[in-house]
C-alpha cells in the first residue's frame, strides 16, 4: 500500500529520515545505486574537516583580536577575515619551519639522540645502565629456565609463549625488543645469545650463551651477529 504524499512529507517523516541519515542508515533507494565512502576515506575526511574547522576558528580569533587592538591604535589598519586566514597560514608555516630547525639543531648538537621511526624521528631515550643490565638479567633467567625445561636448548625464536612478552622488550621509551640470536648453552667459545637494540649507546649490553652479561662496542656486536650460530 502506497503512503499518501502528505504522510511522506509530514514533519515526523522528515525527522525520521534525517535521524536515519545521521545514524549512517541510508533509506531504500528502490534499486538505484548508492555510493558511500570507505572507512579509511571517512576517517581521513573527518581529520581534514577537524583541522579545517580548527584553522578557521584560529583565524577568527586572530581577526577578532587584531581588530580589537586596532580600535586603540589609529594607524593600525583593520583586518578582513580572509586576510586573517592568510596571516594565520603564514604564521603556521613559520612555526613549522622553526620546529624543524629545532629538531635539526638537536640532532646536530647530540648525535644519536634521534632515531628514525618510519617516516618520522623519535627521541632515543635509553635507560640508565643499572636498569638496562637488570632487564637483560630478567631475560637471562627466563632463557635459562627454558633451557632446563627443554633438554638444554634455548628457544628457536623470540616469540615463544613460554617467555612473557615484556621480558623481550628493552627498557627504553619506545619499548623496542632485544635482538635475539639463539644458540646452545654449552657452546665454546660462548656466543652472543641476545643483545640490546642498535640505538642504545656504546657499549651495549650483551648476553652470552654461558649466561654472562658483557658490554661490547657496536662494531664487535655486529661482527658477533654476522657469525653463523653453531
């Protein structure tokens, strides 16, 4: 039964249709094709919309403050809203340039203080030496317990369920994992079993297959990692 036109155009029907659209439910289109954005595109559109609204709001604040100050200074010209947006864009680019220069200056003054993480850089924040050694001691205890319970063999990889995940993580701000090599407990001479990630400062703590914890330079660690595991 077809609903009358006045029922379809009533305020109640219009409100229900609008509520369905805001809820993400599209009304039936009687076989007509309907188009919608993907989840990723919708998120990107929401992020762009947020920054556009924020940029317009900051431009409005700048426009209001400029004209408010201009009332007390006769020689200061009034500012239009579109010119306020242009000035806001110039200030934003200037702030971006200053932040980039600060990041570059930090890298030049403190080599190794920043490390590449994807397309950006993060501050390298290795913990103190006692905390670094303690983290490797906890991993050593877990590896030795594993070897005793599995016929004297260390795990073949560092994702074994018998060892908790947090023991594989080095004590830095980003929680990078220890580099695990593997080997046999009684190998002679002792080989590198696990070591700190490359962004830790020299010398790096290294766990040997005999259970000892040593400090080696990065060059010696690379040589040890390049050797085949017996």
